[in-house]
C-alpha cells in the first residue's frame, strides 16, 4: 500500500475516496473498487489493514480535517462513507462523522455513497421495505440513523452535494465482527448455535462482498439525481433456513461432524441487564425488534439502475464467512463430508 502518493499505475482510472477504509465494509469496498479498475484512496484512523489492496493510496488524515483531506483526495468523483462508530458511541459520533464526510464530498464536488440501515424503520415497519417506505424509528439508534439520512437530504436539497443511499440488512462476511460470527455461529465447533429470535421470522442479511460490488456498480452508473435511495435485498432468511445452511456448512468445513446442531437460546433479558454495566450490550439490546419483526427489501429500482444485482449463493457465502471465523479448520473433501453425514 502507498501512503500519500497517487502513483498507482492507473493514470486514467476513476478515483474513489473511502472514509473508514479499515472497517469491514471499507475493506470489502476497497477490494471491490480496486478489482473494478478504480484508484482507491483509503482514509484510515490507524495503521492500514493488510486486507486493503496493495495499490490503495492510504490517507492517515482525520475525516474532520476536511480541507486537508479534500486536498489529498483531489480528483475523487465518489466518496464512500464507510465510517461506523462502535454501537456504544453511535449516538455521539455518527452524525458528526457524517457531516464531516458531507463536507469532504462537497469540497470535492463528488457524489456521496451512504450505506443505509433498516434500523430507521422501527418496530412497526412493514414486511416489505421500499425506497418510499417512511422511516419511523422506535429506538435511539434508529433515531440517529434517521437524523443522518435527514442531514444528507438537507444538504442535497440545498445543492451542496449529491448523494446515493443504499439500504441493506444485517452485514455478514468479509471478516469477523457481526452477529453471525460473534453470536449465531460462535459455538459451532461445540455443536451449538444461537439464534436471537423466532425461527420462522424472515430477517434481512447483506453479504458484504455483494454489497460492496453493488456500491461499485452504483458509483459507475450515471445519475443526475440530487439524492436517491435504493434497497439491496441480499438474503431474506428465517432462523430455520439459517440452521439448515449452518448444519451443511459446518459439516463441509469440518467444524462439526456429530449429531445435528443444537439450538441455544439467546437471552435478551440478560443482555439488557448486562447493559447496565456494558454500554455495548445496552446498545445491542435496542436491536431486538429486528429479529422479531419480519422484513424484506424491494430492490426493483436498484435492478432498474444497475441491472443484475450481485448475489453470492448462500452456501458459498456462508462457507467463506465461517472459514474466516475459524481459520484453523480445514475444509473436508466432498467424500469425507458425505461419509460424516451418513454416520451421524
């Protein structure tokens, strides 16, 4: 990776500035933009991740230093806002960081790409979410998400900046740090899995490599709109569907070869009680409705804009995600997986 230089060997390539390039979404997006031929400017707050593309230009400038960052990112036509504070700091940091990102995009006269989230729709959200669905947040985290999108809309209506919001469900893949690897699949080697809600409720998921590829497609698609929103459907799965997929993937990866996986219930009451001591637990407890309320995303307008939406088959996405969570486990050969399946 290069620091503070633009000699990437791609003199005519379009340029994207990724704010928060060390995060899971930032890293996935950096790889996707690089693979698509873009020059990637990776803004980071600490040492760059080794997962960033070798050709990425690393900018160790705080996003709040908007004039310097914009000068370093001169020529960027897209700014991806991938900054994502920890949940316990979300209320204090999310909006100020977004305002800084908007200021950078305005200085660059670049389009801002903002990943959206279903939190803003609240516990009364309809089962099918579309770009026209009104946001009615029911939690402090959802209120912050709505405030972010309102800030973007205000700046766009004034003509300060152009923006595209891509709303998706729960992230998984492209490294560790989400509900899948920290909660649901954490105990797979012991033959257990934990699901946060009822097994018959559809829940929206976004495989990060697919979401990142979609962001690249949106960045490349011409648009004259000041502010536009799209929905990334990803995978809408029930807990029962996850169990089936996890059971198969655990077998194929050699994570578990005993009897079928046992479900372990997650206690939201315990999580809320722990939130009295751990702010992160308290913040996560606000998300409980997302596991109780069925929701799916309507991506028809996204298809109209970019054509076919990237979609990795669930089995492939899940195996890649679990292999990252349990790197010491060696995948089974198809023959050995079949043999294990017949003996359990």
